[in-house]
């Protein structure tokens, strides 16, 4: 087992991502240096400078990822001319790579840099509100988004409400139960070792063991998948409900818990330790945790944390490196209840530094105005990169991955699948939420303003002590008790009590979902 000092030095990347909560990588804590609201203009739309005069106003979008020549050409020569003619706006994208997106977002907003629209993970919305990173949208939506409201229902928008104010637009309106509790695996390798299904952690270990023997060219798993494993080992559904991964809500017991003291966490850590001990995990899973998705797309890894449809989103990249690859997502502990939560949801926000908040809303309204506009933003003009045949997207180049991220704006009213997606998957997708329960905390947003110092302290302990344990990178028995003692000294019990207090107040006002 690796030396503890080495683990602490190398686990930073893992911690930064894990503590971000479902899908977000923002590990900044507190509100130091946050951009202050500009006077009392919150919620007041900026003057529309684009319409009657014929002027075209600029909408600046902070966008995760790297700019490509094809995306630049699409924005400048296809999208912006249409937006200018039809809405009187044009968009300008500021790209920040995935490895720096959240850090740079915080820096830019703290410096009041002009940004009209940005994306983040919905579970972090309350923290963003506390840091004054997003302005109220109620009036902006009412005045600029009549078409968007037709396809994003009120129940979906409620996820972006904090203290009765609409601070974000929860996008990704689609089947979503068990988000990030699935495992996306190389199904061709699974079949190659004589297996057809993955239901338990033991199945995963058997798969990795057989693959190591029969496919020595493969590099093993790409991810320690702690959330799917938590579903596997927990006695009830846990939903993360505070900053990062520190506190979970038990959907059956209806209480908040320190995640790191749950039996499920202990079993996850011990399972991952056994994977290292058996030579099935490589060090990079811990030392370079944030690269898990890019690893999977290299075509030489066995699995990564999944979500419904992730196999379709990344298969072209995987096949770019292994043309014969196939992917399939499996739900661990499939007989347990499925819950629809805000975890894993996407949210679109307008910061106080926005120069054109009305223009940002007009862009979203235009995107959601019709299926044609929606598909145009993702794939470009019909007939150029794709055709629509029998309600399927037929790509002219199977390697084409589109322009704007589909998951960032996903809407069940407009979604069309590509022709290589099976009918069986579409049936599963459309019925995925049929028997799902709605989480009690789907619209709950924890206000951390009373416990910022504690949150900072416990985050440091989690970064340094619990991330290596969770990854299985250090010995559980010789490290766990000391780590818990440090977490308690940092104030975890008081922190959980504050979460429980706010949950009690929330339930007193809103009741339980089921």
C-alpha cells in the first residue's frame, strides 16, 4: 500500500472533483472575493439594445471545453447570422478547459468580468447564490422566455428556486432517476469474458479479474465509481444534499448523515482497497481522478461512472480508438428504489456581471422555441452534418460529435436519437422514470452561510484524509478512525446538524415527496 504522505500529495485532483457534488467540479469554499450584487438591480432586466434599432447585441457565454475550428466556424458563419436576423443577438463563447473551468469561473465572476450566461451543476446552486454568482431570473424569464416555458415545465424550474427566488434554469429535462448511479462498461469485453450482466460490486470485480487475464492489453477500470458503489452497499437510497459529498439524506429514514461515517462509505472504501490489492486498479484512478472520462474514451479501459445514455454520448470517441468497442450502462442493485433527484442536473445562470442578461434569456428562448432550433444548435443545419430519417438523426460522419453539448440543454420534447442507438435502449430510456420516486430533497438547497468556516475545515480534512481512503488508495483499518476524529474536530457534527435543521424547516413548509 502506498505511503500516506504520497497519497495526500497526489489525491488533490480526486478530491477537487469528488467534492464538487454530482457532475460539478467546483471545490471553492465560502464567499471570499465573491462579486457583490450591483446595487439593488437584482432581477431587473437590462435594456434591450438589439431590437427596433437593428443593432445586434452581444451575449457572452462561459463554456467548458476547448474551442475547435469547426465550432468557431459554426458560431461565426451559421449560428450568429441566424441569431442576428431572428433575435437581434450574437453569441461569443469564452472557453475554459474542463481541468480549470470551475476555478476560472469563480475568478472571473469575482473580478466582475462580463459574462452573460454560464453553466454549472444544479446541486451547487445555493453555494453560487451565497457567493453572489447568479442574479434573480424571475422577471427576465417572464419577459423574454415565453417559448422556453412551453417546454420546460414549472416542476423542472422549481429546482432552480432558492428562498422563493428563481436563480437558475435547470436544463436537462429528461428521464433522470439514479443519475450517476450507473456504470458504463465495455460490453464487448464483458461478453468476451463470458458475462452478460452487471448487478453488484462482486460482478464488477469478477469482470475486471477476467478481463485482466483474457485481455492483458486493457488497462482495467477508468474510475472508482464511488456513487454507483454507494447504491450497491447502502441499506437505503442516499441523496447528497449539502456542499460536495460530505452529507447525505436517507430517503427512508428521512435524516441527514455524515457520509463518511455511514456503513456504505466504509464498504465502498474497503471494496476499492481490495481492487488495488488485487492489482485491478491503477494509481492514476486516484492521482488523476478528474481524467476518468478521458481515460474511458481512450478505448483501453473497462468502465466509468455512467448516467442514462452516457454510452451513446461517448461511443464515437471510444470507437475512434477501438472501432469494435461497444458500451452499455448497468444499474447496480437494480431492484432497489430509483429516485429522481436534483443531483446530476445541469443549471444555467446569469451572473451580476452580465452586460446583456436579457440577451442571454433571448438566446435560450430561441434555442427552445422549436425542435429545429434545438437540433441546429447541437448538430448544425439539417442536411449538412446529418439528415432526419424516421425520427432518427443519421450522421453523415459517424465521428461527428456535434457543436453545443446536447446534455447542457437536453429536453425530452425535442430529443431525437442517432440511428446507431438501438430500439431497445429508446424503450428503456422513455420508460426509465415510470416507477421512480421523487426525492424528498429534489428542490432543497442547503444554505451554508452559517457554517462557512466549518465547511472550509471539513473540506480540508476530506481532501487530505478521506479521499485517499474512499479511493482505496491507503489502508482503511489503519487510517479511518484517525480521519473520523479529525473530521469531528473540524465540526462535522455541527455541520450535519445545520443541514438537518434546514431540512426540518423545508419539510415543515413543503412536506415529503412520498
